[in-house]
C-alpha cells in the first residue's frame, strides 16, 4: 500500500496517472504506478465537458469511489472540483473530509493559491492529507485567459516558489507543478522537503503525472508536453469496427456464443 509518507520517502521518481473508473484504475494499479489521481480533468477526459469548471462534487465522489474499489496498492488522490473549496473554509474542510470518509480517497488535491494556505493547514490538522497544485491551475482558466504556461517571468516564478514553501509549511505532503518552466520546477524541487510531481514542468521534479487519455492515446488530442505511450483509441476503433462488421454480416454471434435448450424445441 502506498502511503503519503511512502511517496515522500521514495528514492525513485514518483509516478502518478489519472483514472476515472474502476477498470482503468485496476490497470494503472497493476502496472505499479504509485498514485492514482481522480482528477477533475475527468470533465474533458470522461464527461464530455469542454473544461473542468462544470465538474461537480458528486461526480468526483462517485468516480473516486469506483477508483478506490479497484485499487489495491496505489495512493488514491481525489481532486476537489471548482467551488467545492475556497468559498467557505468549514465547507471546504468538510467536503475534503467526505472524499476520504465516503469515497475512500487517501488524500485530496487542491488547485492552490494564496487563499489555500490556511485551508491546507486546517485540513492537515484534522487528518486530511493535501496535495497542493501550483503553476497552471485549469480551474482559473477564465482569470488566466487560457491554458497558458505560468511562472515565466521572475516575479511570477518567485510567487510560485513562495507559495510552494507556504503550502509545504502548512502541511501539504506533495505538490503538483503544472506547465511551468523546467528550471523553475527544478528550483522549487530543490527548495522543498516535500516531493514535487510535474506535468509539463520538465525532468527535475521528484515525479511525473499525466492524464490517462493522453498517456495511452485515448483522446483525439494531447497537449505538447505529453507523450502517447500507446494507441488505445486506434485499438478500440478497430475492435468496435470489427464488432459492427461481424454483426452486420451475421458472423456474430456464432454457435459457440449461443445456447440452445433441447426442451424448448417445437415451441410453436
Ligand atoms: O485534473 C487533473 O487531472 C490534474 C492533473 C493534470 C495534475 O489536475
């Protein structure tokens, strides 16, 4: 069983992938990935939304339950969706706690900023492990004006370094760094005692995370910082076309897929 402490003490690079359902989580877990993130990227990757903003608490909780039931070894991290945290501190802590108590997550991830430092401390105090997330935070797409690289000038980079330190001091057990320059991610990693997990943040983080659709080639598009390690979309398309053809031509179902009960002969 991977624990938050286990992640922190790992010598080798940490691996994390998203999963949004039980069969995918079982594969990710069987492959030996350290942590499964039930990301709010499910909005785009699994639910057909065009951003993460519409994803609801109920959707994350339901998907987290499915992932947790199928995962034996990996740490299950549930992403807190837009507005499920940050409006009211008590409500934020309660929502985070529900993801552990009702959906069986091991930890929560929060898209972080100055407003989440005290919240991280409070959650940690009551026993909820928090993975912080800085750099590109997709829930802020409207404020940022797009999914653009972050921390690209000195002031912005220093703000990220300071916020990373503040979240580590507040008790975060790990930090996701998304779409920031590799040298900034390297500096943050060097400065922190907790592990950094990068996505589009270069090779100097303590670990890497990708969205499962991008990693296995399930989507029609993947961001430039991702790599497709397979062609699941192509494989599924081949299988579905083969099924469609077999049914249309009468080749499926064959005798071996059917059951005949002798007593039922001569029904008419
Ligand atoms: O929602 C998500 O999948 C994420 C990762 C991309 C880090 O936040």
